[in-house]
C-alpha cells in the first residue's frame, strides 16, 4: 500500500500557474501505469482539494478505481467523538449536547484538540494531589482559546473556520458572532 497524502500538492492540474512541467506528477502517473496487472499494490491518495487534481490522474480509467468522501461530522457523530475523546476522564457537569451545538461545522481534529486543551486547562487548575476533573467551563475556555489564539492556517486545518469566535473576538472570516454562554 502506497499512501500519498495531499496528492494535490504533487498532482495539481497542469493548467495551474507553474504546474506545466511537473516531474513529480509525471513520475506518479508513470508509476501508477507501469505496474503489472497482477501486482498487489494499492495506491491511497488523499486530498482536501479534489477540484485541483490533474484530469490525467482522475479521469483516466484504472488510475483511481474508487473515491471516498469523508464529510465533516454531523451532530450524532460529533456527540460520539466528544464522548470518545473524553473517555476515561472524570467529568463534572459536562453538557455534551451543548458542545455538539457549538461545534457545528468543525472537523474531528478540532474536537480532539478541544478535548485535549480542556484536559490541559483542568490540569493547570487542579492541585497535584487532587484528581483531574474536566468541567464544562474547561471545554468552553478551550473553545475560546482555540478560536481566539490560533492562526488562520491552524483554524482551517482543524475545520474551525465554519464556526464563529467567542463574543468580542475577531475572526479571520469576519462573520457574525452568534456564540454566547447563556
């Protein structure tokens, strides 16, 4: 199995500026075409920008046999992910449904980072001899911290540009702020 993550960086459409003679694209196409029919090799190509891919890669029969789209998690999936990422931690008054509502449009990576930061905030506020307990406020503060102090690149990679920052904070997308803690 050969995994080529972010294949759009190698196999961008040749009509794009600077991509007219891309030796990596030609090498990839040659390798995919040069395999024997009985070769047991699977190519797994990932991209977040399928619209940029070279048609010689995507349209030629036999190069890509199956395409799978992994969508952003829906509310039920976000609920399961938050529970999974908080699994094994002691929780106090955590309203997972409220977190699901506030994280509409984010990726699984955002949710994982949210729970990781909440655990760190809990650890910072807990005396060493006391057990670590994650409270709703830790999760709310983690959301605020993620949105207020992360670069646009990190926010985009975590799928957070779809949601708005805490009240009074600027956001790279300059959208209206519907978030409140009421």
